């Protein structure tokens, strides 16, 4: 059975958010041992992606 546009969108968003969450968790784990600027700066795009995905979901549904 083919997915509706909303179901496809939701599946893509869930995939993106899951990957973003895994990346954030890995970065937080690394930050426990070092405060490297690259790790701190790496969190910004991950959080923006998550916020964008959540806002789109709320606005589109």
C-alpha cells in the first residue's frame, strides 16, 4: 500500500530526528571528556535541524 504524503513526510521527519538525536547523544558523550570548540559548534546545526523539523511538522499537519 502506498503511503499518503503526510505519512511519507512523517516517516522522513522521524528518520531525520532519530539520526539527529543519535548524533547529539554522541556529541554530548564526547563533551563529557573534552570541551572542544568543534563539538560545541557541532551541536548548533543539529539543534537547528531538530527545531526546523519539529516546526514544519506542527505547521504542516
